C-alpha cells in the first residue's frame, strides 16, 4: 500500500544491493541522494551484519505523517520499490507523491480510504490458500496448514447486528446502554431499527468517518462510541484507559506516535505456523475437527 512505509524498519540485507551493486552494476542506485547513501553505507557496510535494522523514514522514524513522501522527492526512499514511486519517469504515482508530500490531510484521507478498501478484501477460505511459513515461498506439503489496538476504529464500519443490542436491550435490561449520548442514540436507532436489516453498516466515527485522526477519542468522551467495548475505554469507572482517551483526544500528535509504536510492536508478533494454530471459521470459536475437515464453504474470520 502506498505510504505503508511511513514508519517501521527494514534489515540491511534488503537494502545493501542498492548501496553497492545495483542491478549488477557494481555501483549504487543512482536515484539515492548522495548524503543519504553515505548514511546508509555507514549503517549497512557491504559485508556487515544483514540483520541490522534501518528506519524506513529517516526524518521522523516514529511519527505518522507525510514525511515519507517528502523523502521520496528528495531521493531518500529506503526501499527501491518505494523510491520508484517518484523516480520512475512518467510514473502515474508521481502526482500522488507530490500531492501527499505537500498536503498531509490529503494523505490521511487517502490512507483511511485505503484501509477501508483493504478491510473489504475477501480472504481465501478452506483449501484455497495457506498460512505461509515464509511469505516468499509456498509451504511444502508436509509443513502446510492442510496438516494443521486501541484506536483501531478511528475509521471503518460495523454492521447493525453488532450494534442493535446496545440500542434496545442492553444486558437484557430492555433499555439502551446508558453510556450512549442521547442524540447519538437517536441517530443510531434511525439507522439500525430494532427489527431492521442487520447488515446495514454504521460508521465507527460519526464525525470524520473516512479520516485518520483522533476524533475517535473525542467521540468516546462524548458518549459516541459505536461499539460497547470501545465506549468502555472511557465510560468504565476508574479504567486505566481513561487517561489515554483524554490524552489522545486533546493531542493528535501523541496519538499518532502511540499508533506508530503499536503498529511496530504488532509487526514483531510471531504468527503461529504448521499445526500450532488454525484459521478459524468464526473468530470467537475454536474450530471443531469436523468443521476443519469440511471447511471449504467456511468464512475465515481471523487467524
């Protein structure tokens, strides 16, 4: 995804060829800024440790902003495929790099829309796919699967069927969740009537539904969290998440920094492989042996 390297790290082994022997020329990639080239060679010597990490973004490595695009315009893209977004002559991505480097809001809007589209992708089910032990290599038959964040709702949608119980019969009280703002409750009831279509979707963030910002936290402070588990971050008495909601709602930069740190930590998680885990047909329920054996028609909810 364009902009996916706004923060994060890459190992020297994926960078070194650009620095010393680009495309077999025994020279560096000519698109690299000379000053940046010297910095990278200092971090990644030709015969050095290939597992050393380098920041994707050398200016604000732990910030979620549009500096990634400014770097591309200045020849400071760490990965060749990133730099080509701007350095390939007449590439249709050049106007996007120029736009996002000069307008951070435009990038945030595009990022939110891209994440929503990515969330609409339909995962492979049954024997149509596999969890690879190595992303670049198809699993062997022996090792294949066949043998068995806070702020995540800054944008996106949820179906009414997941919201309706809060609106009409919260915890079997025959009333709404008392933590819901009354005006927001009326809006949600109009969108999700009690016996309506459960697949109708409601925005997680009713104020800026397609923008990546900190409005989600302001909504929680105002009783406008769509999902109960979200609203509880602020409405549960003495919850240790209350100070975070207050902090992020009042300081977008702090939220962006925390988001970056959380994404990096998530990227460090080691996925289960082989027979250590399973692709669940329903993310809330462990598959039965029978369902695993007959899962061709199942829907993968989670890994």
